């Protein structure tokens, strides 16, 4: 080892190192990412201070098999391996956290000596401490600290959206189907051909703007990338796993992608798009009883791949996001953990794919149907009818807005572009005192504008609230500022 960072060129090479059982720290990086370059300096110094630990560097895009094995979706990303198992991870440019985690996994910088406490709470030598402090300041003041890549322009975002949706199945790859230029792209091409589906492709080597932009657009740093109806399925490893399990065909079928055997494969009795419970399923009484119990275990029940905090497929993630947007309390079941439930529920519900959303024991559908219902307002209507959520009254909405931020300002315009002098004065007073606040432009919503006058019994704007309580308008805020009481009033 000897205190140096080793570039890893293959998963086989990585496996040979990790199976030793020794501590291994892996830095996933990308050439376009400034934050990766900054963190590389810390990583290099740490390798010197912990010479008995393996420090490895993996270029995320060039090693997709390794990146997907560690679920890398952004860079910089660090994985901490010990005894052949991943024991911790770190996402983003955080020098202090990296140093702390390395110290915990690697142990004392000097074998035989206890880990000495330091100002950053870590066991490390003076060189790395100094480097961490300097880079923590540098990265903390850099826009790359919270956003490793610049945002997409509207023009590029629109172009990527059009490309992703240009075919029901779209593959972004290196090369083309006739001449793939990487083995992973070749594997996905073979899979799609085996699935007997039509698909479009785009050679990311031919257009660097698309190549770099799509990483940010999809939050996926490697290629190939496979999309179905505009939704990212994943890269090579995910496509292989889904193909081998039969799940890929189910996803295609669920989204209306025709294959040679699609007519035979269609599930009968789902003409209305919501499926139903068959009268004779062929399932055992025990399994049927268990499935009925699970479906009815919560008013809103989602059978998905993964957990709400860690969805294992984009379609499950989409339904979770919709339920969270609707502020619906729900329970979930990870069908990847129980094959009996996974296969049995397909028969029980007469619905062949996942996720499946149930409300009061009734199957609503999969991701496409739930999204369509949300857009049309039908989902909200059903949730109200079933007593899951209450119809929001104008007063409920005002209370929600008022408490949406601890300090909330109802003003004319926005903090960046106030549209009246009084609103501008209050914004400046808050900024001068270092007060963070939310805002609402009452010119954009007449119902809120008029309703708030009655709700607060205050006829003019701006209006400033703290923890749901009205503080006052412009004159009161300026008086509090002049008396030196504004910040204390808004922090009690």
C-alpha cells in the first residue's frame, strides 16, 4: 500500500483488493467535476496518513460496472469497504466528513497508538488536518460544494427531453447498434434484441453537450442509459438483472411496448386499466389470506421495489414522489424481499407489474395511471372520497402558507424584484439582520391576497409572520429593526 492512491481499471481488480478483508476507501470521480478534483487532494493526503489502508480511485463514467455495483449516481462519491463489505458511503464534497469516516474505518493513523482527537474530531496527521481545513473553506465558498455541475440551460434541457422521449424505448450508448464502442453498450443492445422490441439510440460520443448534459439531467453518471417512455431504467447491470428476472419484459408490457408475444401476454380483465381481483386465482388459501391482509394493512398501501427512502426503480420512485406531493400518509412493501408476495400479488390483483398502489384495499394501478390521475385531479378526488385526506378549505390553505417557513413574508413581488416600496423595505431589513425567510407574492393569487386580509384582520401588505403568528407590516418591522429587536423577535 505505502500511502498512495491506486487507479482501478476493472471490477475484477477491485474484487481482488476488497476480498482481502482490509480497509478499502474508494473515490468515484469524473474529469468534468471540479469538486472531485478538490476532494482528490484530501484523498491523496489521507492515503499518506493511513498507509495501511487501500485508497482507490475509480473514474465513474469509464467504469460503469463498478459504479452501478456501488449505486453511484453523482460525484464525488466515496465508498468505505471493510471485510469485503460496504460499511459506509459519502456523497458530495465534504472534506471533514471524509476524513472522519476514513479515520473510523481505517483506525489510528499510527498502528499501535490510540486515535488522537483533533479539532475536526478525527485521527489524522498535521498535513491532512491542514489540508482539510483549507479545502473545507475553499469548497464551502465554492458553488461546486452543493452543485458539482453547472445547471442545464433551458434549451439543452428541452433538447434532452425531446431526445429521451423520441422513442418509447431509447438507449443512449457509445457507438451505434451495428458498431457498439463499449462492451456494456453491446450487452444492452443484445438484451433489447432478445426482448424483440423496437428501440431508438443516440451515440453520446458524437455529441459532448448531450453526453455531459444527460448525466445531470438523469442524475446518472455513466453510459449506457436505457429509457422507457421517458423514464430512466438504468445502466447495463440493471438492464441485465431486469432481463434475466423477466422484469424488463413486464415493464415494457406495462407501458404498452409491443413485442412479438405481446398479444398473448396481455392480461385479461384489465380493460379499464385498473385490473381487478379474479374470482378464481389458483392461489392457496394461506397466501390469499396473507395478500388480503397486506393490501388492507393501511388505507394507502404501495407495493414497490425498494423502500420510499431508497426506491430500486424509477417507476416506484415516481409513485412515492406523487404520494409525498399529495401529502398522503402511506405504508409500503418491498416486493424484492419476498418472492412469494411478488409473484402472488400479480395473480391476486390481475396486474402483472410493479409498483401497485391500493387505496382502501382497491387497486388503483401502476405509475403511469397514478401520474395521469394526479394530473387530472382524480387522485385527489378519490383520496377525499375515501376519507384519506380532507378537502382543503381556503382557511386551511392560508394556514399552510403562513407556516410553510418559520419566517414568512407576504409581499408584492419577490425578494429579488419587489413591486412596492414597503415590501422592498421589509426585505432589506430582514436581509440586513441576516434573517432567512420564505415569501409569497400576493399579486400572483387574488384569493390569497383577499383571504389573508380577513384571516389576519390586517388590511394591507406586506405582512410578516413568525411561527404562524402575525408580527405586523412595514412600519412595525422597521421600528423593530431600528430598536435592534428584529432579529431577537424572529428567533425566540
